[in-house]
C-alpha cells in the first residue's frame, strides 16, 4: 500500500507557467485524510514551497533546497549549511571561468556574485530578494543552496565535469535545465532528505511513489520502490522509471495521484 507520495516541482507537478494546478490542493487534502503523506521535493526553498502550497501547507512535508531543508509534520528534521571554506572554494573556482555566474541562497535571500543581467531565469531559478555582492557573504550568513548559471548552454556539461573534478571534496554538481548547474553538499540530495521524512513516519521505500524529471531527481527515484517519471524527463531518468506517466503540461502527476487515491 502506498503511504507517501513525493514529487519534484518544476517540469513535474507544476504546469508550464510554474503554477500548482488547482486540483492538487484537493488531492493532497484527500490523501492526507486517508493517511497518505505528500512531500514537495524540490530545489526551491522551504519558504517558497510553503507559499506555493499555501492552502494545504500544514498538511504536507518538505524536502527543500535539494535536501538541505527537511520538514515533516511541521517540524524541522534537518538543515544543512555550506561551510565557509566550501563557499570560498566554490567562488574562487567559478572565477576561473567567465561563462559561470554564481548564485548563493540563505533562507530568505539570494546573493548574486555577478550582475543580475548575467542570470537567465529558468525552472526554479527565480532569484528572490536578490542582492548583488562582489565577494561571498560573511560567515554569519547560513548558505543553504547554491547554483551556477552557465552563459553558453553547449558548455553546461563541460562545466559540470570541470567543477566535479575541482570541488568533489565538497560538492556534487547537477545540470538543471539548459543553463543551470545545481550545487549541493557532498552526500546530500533529495534521497537523503526523503529518507529522513520516511524514517519520521515509519514508512519504507516499497510504500513510496516518487515523481521526477531531472538529474537532481535521480537519487530520489532510485531510492523509492515506485519511481514514476515524466515523458519530458531527461533520458537517464526515463531509463530508471518504473512507469512513464505523461507530461507536466497535461497534469500527469495529478492524474496518478487521483488513481492512488481511488485505489485506497
């Protein structure tokens, strides 16, 4: 029996306008009444996810910022903060490549290490409360997320490879969309965050469905018993899916959530 549903946001649950389809709120509420938890698993920050799901925000759980912010039943289970040394190393390395533009995030602000015009808005990279800096913020700022905008899409994979070679001691680098590379602390990802939520509720992998489409969903999809992937997913993600469910623009996630609800 399915006891938990975890879903990526952009390219998966959200529509092409990055909005939550209205029927989603009713489904989350109905599933909760049947004892099925819903987890928003995303690169977006916790505050942004709560705003997106405001009508049902207290009825669900969160694996936010790619696993660095984890909440279940309204409780903070984990928060991973980048070390000052790792942030400095990331900044110094990206300075070597004129095609890379670094964005750092704390719980409420975005810190841009280049002019705002250098950053292409794409997927979850909406740069809320952006502040331009010439050096990384002071050590008393708790960085929970980082991302790199690559000016040239055809250089994205090369840059991800170079960064992994240079900084694998600290980070994992995950291409996201056509111009962005997500930066997460080593051994932190959506799977590690989801595992903590599952442990909190006493739920095993075979009781979990996860939806995803991109490489930052890969670990989560491999971890759960029922990995469902989008038709618009990246090739490697489609290969590991138990089921290809359709496109986000057709509200495929909501259709499968309703199937699960009706089968309870």
